[in-house]
């Protein structure tokens, strides 16, 4: 849901700025146009089976929200997965599996509780949580050229068939000018002696 709303919010950003997400959410709710999507999800090569379809190997994961993250925070400070850890070398996946919650207002309630209740929504058993070194999500869309919205760190991106997240430890180099960074903060003084 958040990715679809981010996608809708693009058209409001120039006029409404930071309120564009709230406006897009409001219009999405008014139109009752929200329906769950069918996905295939794999964690370390193992297919995630929907709770209601344990025996059906080909059953899709029908959900309105999948969150893949490396931390517990999502969407401006909501604690969507309090079990996630930045330094465990794993990627976390959270999805809503309860059909009673996969609609627009149900997902809105999950996100609201994640924001206001410090992640206590995890004990309501409407969502599932897993972690692994590699997570792949495939669309089960009948039209292979259909574009899907995905929100990555607050930016709306698109994909057609699948997206993969994979942990690559010690694979990020960060370069910055320490002198200007710390002197701009004016609370730090660098002593090069």
C-alpha cells in the first residue's frame, strides 16, 4: 500500500509538498480502489507459503503490504518490525497475511499502530516476519509488462517482474570530508596533531 500511495503522491508533490502522501492516502481511501496483490516471495531460496494455503505449493502470497528492511523503522519513524537489527547481517521481511487487514483501512491501522505504539502491533498476529541473507519478491501479475510501484527509502521506484535484496557485508565505502563535516557542526574541533 505505501508504495502505491507514494506513486499516487508524485502528482501532488509540486503543489502540496510534504502533505502529498496524506492527500494521496485520502483519495485512495475515498475511491475504495485498494486491492491486495499476489506475489511469490523467497527467503534464502525457500518460497514463503501463505498461512491459509500451507498445502498448495503454487499459492501466491496475497497481501496489501510487504516491507523489506534492514532496520525496524519504516515510513517516517514507524516501527514496523521491532525484531529487525541493523548489525545482524540479515534482511528482514514483514507482510500482512490476515485478509481482514489487507484492505486500505486495515493497513492504515497497522501503520498507525506501528507509529504510535512502538511496534506493539506485532503481537496482534495479522502479520508475519522472517529474515534471511537474500529476499526475492516476484509479481504474479498476468501482464508481464505491467509496472509495479516499490518504495525504497522514501523514493518510489518501479519494477516489472521481480526485485531482490541481498546482504553484502562490508561492501559499502563512504567518503566524506571530515574537516568540513565536523566544523559545520561547530560542536567538534578536530585536532590533527
